[in-house]
C-alpha cells in the first residue's frame, strides 16, 4: 500500500493510487516520484509542506 501525504497548509490529501488529474499526475505515482517542483493543486504549497499521513 502506497503512503498517503497531506498538505500541512490546506489539508489536501495526495493519494498515489488516484494520482492528480489537475496536475496530470498518473495514478500509481508515489509522492517521492513527483517532480521536486510539484505543488499542491489546492493552495500551491511546495512538496516541502507535505507530511506523511498516519494510518
């Protein structure tokens, strides 16, 4: 099961199983494999603002 991350600014959840169509991110793309300059599609925060969601 892939790790889910959330934006510490707005709470957006990045689920790698779903990807992110607004950013043209294909399903199955892990958070670690996202471009280093990838930004939150909701608020624009950088990857550094994301945290691992505890299960």
